[in-house]
C-alpha cells in the first residue's frame, strides 16, 4: 500500500462522515420544521433528501450491499 492509497481512504472516510452528519442535520431540521407547523419547508427538505439519495447515494449503497452479500457467501480464504 502506498501513502497515496491511505490518504485516499482517509479522504473517502472524511467525505462519508461529513455527508452523513449533514444528512442527519437536515433530517432533524425537517422534523423540527414539521413540528413547528412549517409543512411546506418540511416537504421541500424531505423531498431534497430523497432526491439526493436516489441520484447520489443509491448506486454506491446497492454496490456495498452486493459486496457484503458476496463476502458472506464466499468460502473463507485459507492461509
């Protein structure tokens, strides 16, 4: 493994954590707006989160699920 590989993985991890926290914060904001009676704002934020999932996250999530299924069904490696 070269130093570039570890930096890339660290960058990917930081990117994923940042997006997870941002999505969670927006979801909380949407729920707070719904409780306050601002249903239009809730619908806009929730709709944007759904679109973000389908256009950005869905494909990598499905790939990760398939990768994990393949790891479970693969025979263990002998060393």
